[in-house]
């Protein structure tokens, strides 16, 4: 996971971006329908920075507590009297459709942002290992389903996958919502077939490698061939005559199976004479090498000053998934929709007790993932922003008082009744909303602390 400081910085950046997008939705539609906006604030509490705009004197504020934001409109909440000349520009004076449009714009902007974030990831390209099955346990769900070592997964429940990241995402979504996962595979002999895996999980559903382990198989991890890549000019490898592209065949008459094995050999042989057999451009010949003696973390090891050649390995076992602008945006729409539906279905299963609430994450876990994704690069961070933006959009559309969805529910009742709800009913709703949100945040924070300690 990302370091503490990096996690905090990444978290602030992520929340700042997503809150700004959300509030921009409210702000833009409010301006569009003619409502006067008094303040646009990112964060709560004491303003750290403030600027007064020329149009309507709107205050643009960056506040001290970066855990949310708000747009304050004229007449909203009825706390202050509205001048007669500006009543037509107050929020409460707008039609039911206009008020609903302003409210729904915040979550909608989060979902639109997710489309562009996921789309950008697809356009930039995502690299990963080909989804080839590794070892399959003899007594397991995978074995019962007919999965074999060497099978390459090409689709999960009808959705095409090209790398393990895609396969794992689709498998996790399927397990969360169904009792089976259907894999389409290509065997080592080139035959295409389907493998149905019954979910072995209850309420506790693991992720990543633990998910595969639960099914009883692993991803294939081919060994790196012992082929020399870059040779440092002042190292023992250069002094011995090793060159880029050389393939190590034997060391002291023992075969070298992988680069990992070769590295361990070198580490354990400081200042020792090693007799190598090398293949270079189809020619096999002997070569003598003496690894240099170095100290690392209080331990003496050998080092030769050479790096592995990854080009051929990546070509055979890795794949880059990349799309053009139009296809990338289409993929962004598809993923945003899939993630939205999955979020709603998982929430529903949590409510009825079919799925554990242990998966709920609070600010600590989100910050750690933010730091980790930012350290990993632009595309992982964009994927993280997309996932959190979908969650914010969907959560805010729930019909819970205090959330945007709660306001939309009030407007629906107003449309049915032909008149707004009474203040007493609104107050009861607010109390229910507060209890719900405090309970939800407390549970998420409790899960955070369990993971942390």
C-alpha cells in the first residue's frame, strides 16, 4: 500500500476532484435554469481561499475540511429572507422539474466523469498478463468444473477478457451476484470450450488471488528465461565478456532453468569462480565469471551487474489492451453501467443479509488505495477515481433523506400529492437520514480499523 503521506495527498486530490465534479453539476444546472448561486464550496469549515465572482457575486471557496462540499443557492432552506426583486431566482421558486434537474445533476456528473475516466484508461492502454490458468488443485471447484492447467480464459459470463485484471473483475462481479461463473477458455491444443464453476463462497467473498485460490486454481506464472538483457559497463558480467542477448545454459555443469534460479546462484557465490555455458547467436561456448562481493542489509552477497531481458517474456505472456477514442468511450460507458448495477445489487444483498458488510470501506481504506494507485501510475489512479466516482453517484441517488436521492424522493411525493410535504414530515425524514448515514459511516470506519490493526 502507499505510504502514509502519499495516501493522504492522493486522498485529498481524489476527494477534491470528485467533490468538485459533483458540486459542479448542481452549480451548472442551477445557473442554467436561472437560480442565483451564493456559494460554491469545496470542503467544509473555515475558508482557506475565497474569490468573489463577477456574476451574481458568487463566492468560490476552498475550505479546510476536504471531505465534501456544497452549493448554496438563493432561498435554499429558507434561512434568510429573499428580496422581492430576486424571488424568481430563488431555488424554492423554481418548478418541480427544475429543482429535480438541479438535484440529480450532482450524481449524474459523477457518473459522466466515471465514463471519461474509464474511457481514458482504455485509450491509454492497460498491460497485464494473459489470463492463463496455472496449477489446478485435484480436489477443487475448478477441477470439478473441468478447468485445466494451460487453459486461457477468453470470456467470463459472455464478456470478453484479454488480461487477468479484466478476468478477475468479471469473476468477482459474477460471484457477488450469482452462484456460478461461466468461463470460456481455449485449451493448449487450441480447442474452445466452456467451464462452469460453482461459487464455494458464502457471505465472505475474497478478491484477487484469494478469489482464484477459493476456486482451487492459480494464474500461470511462467519462469523468466535466463537471458541477459542490459550489462553494466563496470560490473563483473562485462569484465567476464557477457553480452546482451546471451542465454545461460549451465553453471558448473548444472542446468539453469530460470532467471530467478540464476539470481540466487549469483547471490550465494560472491568472489567464487563460476564456469558458465553460454549460447550466443546459435553458438555455444564456455565462459568464466566471478561475482563481485557486496553488502546488502547486513548480508554479503554476489553481484554481476546485469539485468534480465524481458522483451521476449513480455511478448509471450503479456498483452496490452488499448482502444481508440470512440471505442474507449464506449468501453467507459459499459464499465460505468456495469459498476453502477453491481454497486446497487451488492447494496441490496447487504440489506437482506445475503452479502457481508465487511466489504464496506471508509476514509482510511479509500486513502490507502488512493495512495497505492497513485504510486502505480496514471491509469491505475484514473481507474480508482472512476470506481469511487461511480460509488458516489450511486450512493447519492439512494432515496435516503439528506442525500440527493432523498430530495428526489420528496419531489416524487410532491408530484403525486400536488403539494410539498409538510415541515414536520421533512424533519422526521432528516432524522432518519442522519441515523442511516451515521450508522453507515460508523460501520465503514469500524471495518477500516479492523483492516488497519
